[in-house]
């Protein structure tokens, strides 16, 4: 237990004097290093958690947790297969979709897109799509109009009501030879799902229109399966695979985004390791400042020992002195990091307005806003790690102080 005497002496050593200016400067740098290390680690980990959560939420909001596909071409018996899948416990919904590449043309401009056929009911029930409509009426989709993203609309100068020509990669035979299949559609909706990839490269149309355009005669390309609890994916996937064995195959969103998920995980771990080194360097500063303080206070230590202070008491005094720097830096850094992370989008917009530059380009980072998600368990882990390193850094200097011989320290005084 730390006594009042030990606290008073430790506090006295933390206060700077003119003769101890150099030691005080090192102490200030130690405090700043711990503070910036903790704050930076919390901010970076929160941003990476935000990226991961936002990307996964948007990917899963526009795509199913699992997909059922035919081994050979389109699914013609998708109603039968869909009923078998829907009967499995934990399945929320099964959505038939058509997805194929095409070329759209308008105003003398062309662009490649992914055409996704989705029924009116499923379009409305998919909140990510329904809530992302920023122009046009959602009922226009039911009338056969198509929906395009904001980036695609801006790039091709399209507005609600404009006509576009969609060209299929498949050809049809005519008296003049093989010709690509084309059809004209009206733009009825413009959406912004917050992901650049979808805003610039996807076109949604009614399932019936897509079946007619791609000549699928009632078939679909795949069945999107949504789960009640995404964490049950491994168990439910095996059940679905057993239920449709021999009829169709199954893959989940992890298969289609495996390299992306692995890259995020590796980047997250590497960034945590690199930024932890900032705190380690700050802990070394505490060691150096405490060693210099022990050397500078050798006369004081000798006097305290001669009047009855024990070596254990001296060790606690200097451990408390050094740990106070780390504790204060950790506390201030955690407050700074959490505050910054919770307001990072406002700060980003403020900096962009001040500098006149774009700090977060959505075409590069896939998201239109800078996300941050504070995981309190990670914040707690960072704080514990910083406190542990700060206390660990004080052990050797405090041990040196406790081993100081009073006779040697006072011999030349």
C-alpha cells in the first residue's frame, strides 16, 4: 500500500524546477508520447473497425449471406429449390435474382454495368436499396423503369425520365447476321448506397424485365439467401448444401470476398503492431527520464534513507513517479482518441474546407463517408496495455533508486 509520505515525495519529484529543466523536458516528451500513442491507436483501430463494419454491412445489404446456383447454366427449377432452402431453420428469405453484364448507352456515351434483375417486392423489402433512393419515385420501379447509381448518372448526364439503351453481350440471329440484343429503358430511380462500386457500375431492373431481356424464360441465375442470424452461417450453409445436394451448389459471401476479408484482417493486425511501437518508444522515454531523475536525486535519496525510509519505500516512490506519467498520458490519450474517433467525419469535413483538398475520395476507399466504430473492448485493451508498459518501464529505475548506497551518495557532499 502506498503511504501518504510516498505520494507526497513522488508528487514533489514530478514538479519541475529550474535546475531540473532537462529532466522535465524528457518527462514532458514521455507524457506526450504515451498520450499520442494511445490516441493514435484508438483512432486508427476505430477507423479500421468502421471500414470493416460499413463495407460488410453494405455488401450484405445488397447481397445475400449465401447464394444457390446451378451447376449448368440458369436455375429453371428455382421455385422448388427455393422452397427446400426456405424450410431450413434460420433462413430469413430466399430471393431469386438475375445478374449479368451489359452495356448502356445514352447521350453519345457508353458504360459497362452489371444488370441485376430483382422483383419489385424484394427491391422494396431490401432496406439498403429502398432507403438509398435520392431521386425519382420508388413506384417507378414497379412500372418497369430501371434504377441507376449517382456516379453513373452524373458521368453520363442522366436524369429521371431519360432513356437509355441496354445492350446484352449475347447476340441474336437476324437476316443480316448475328446482332447484339438491345432494348430501351427509362431511368426511374437514382440511388446512392454509399459504395462507389455500386453507385457507378450497377443497374437494377424488375426480375420479369431482366428475364425477358436475357431470354431466360422464367429462369434465374442464382438464389440469394438471407439468414436470421449471420453468425450461424457455417452451420446453415452445411444444412443448405445437404438439402440441395445434386440439384444445385452453394457458396457464401466469404467465398466471393475472401481476399478482401483477409486483406482487412492482416492490415488491421499490422497497424495495431506498428502503432503499439509508439507506446513502447514512449515507455523507453519514461525509463530514461526516471534514470536521470534517480541520478539527479541521489543526494535526496541518501538523506531519506538515513532518516528511516526503507529501500522498498524508495522503490514505490519512483515507481509512482514514473507510473503517474504513463497513467496521465494514457488517460488524456484515451479521451482524445475516443473524442476524435466519434467526431472523425466532422473533423474530416472541417479539414477539407480549410485546406480545399479531398482527404477521403470515395472512388478510392469505396465509401462516401469516413467511418469510425469505437469497440470499447479494444479501447480497454489499449488502455491496459499502455498502463502495463508504463508501470513496467518504472521497475528498473525504481530498483536502482532502492539499491542506492546512502554512504556513497553523501561521501562527496
